């Protein structure tokens, strides 16, 4: 995957928080990664979606692609792991939930320099629907997108080296958007 993301302007050192203006190259980079994911996962995945702030035109974002993979309910976990590791993805954790597994992977071009966050869940679970709903609402609602951009900028100033606090600071806003 190294070559397909070269020159994309994507990537942050682990833990760092830095926002960049929206860049159309992010969508093109997602397209290239999605092709690789679809080929590697074949019939294990129902859908691959660009989620997160890089998926929302006009929204400043950490320059890391967030991609969600929606697996078939019967997808074999070990086969999924093997397919993703063959592309160079690093397993970052698995959580068992009522609706199935949530697996997190990352792809780095150099150690500790993240380019892609990959969220892998069973397709059409609550988590899957929330990722798409939040993205779609920000794409459609300029006022919500601007408010989110302001919040993100404030949090980035407060937590430039604390990504966990930055992420936690967005939770209330995200939940409010999801319930509207």
C-alpha cells in the first residue's frame, strides 16, 4: 500500500493532534485503499466506507483516513485478520459487543506515523449505522459542519499531544448529531 498513498499528504505521528484544511486528495486516497481492501477481503465484506472527518468535504481534519469495513455476519475472524495483515495493517484491538466484534487496525507508512484507521464491524450494526449517519449529516448540514470544525479546532489547541482527550472532547457533539 506504500505506493498508493505516496504524496497524499496524509499521516500523523501517533498521539499528535493537528488539523489540516479539507483536501480532495483524501477522497482519491480513500478510493485507492478501498480497492485494495475490497480485493483482499473479497466476499468477507459487504461494504467499505470512507467515514470520519476526511470523508466530509470542507471539514478540517486530522490527516488520517478513517475507513469502516462492514463484514458479513458469518465472516471468519482469522481470515479477516490474515487478509488485513497481508496489506500491512496492524491490529490495534478488538472489542466484543452485543452486535458482534469491533476490530481496529492501523496502517503506518513508517513506525508510529499513522495514515489509515480501519474500523471493522459486522455490517448494518448500530455502530456501522452511526458512522454513516454522522458522516452524512455533516455532509448535508453546513451549520453542523461549521460547529464541528470550531469544536475540533478548539480541542486541537487544548490537546495537541493528547489524541485520547481530543477524541473524548467530541463525544457530546457526536451524540447530539446522532439523536437529531
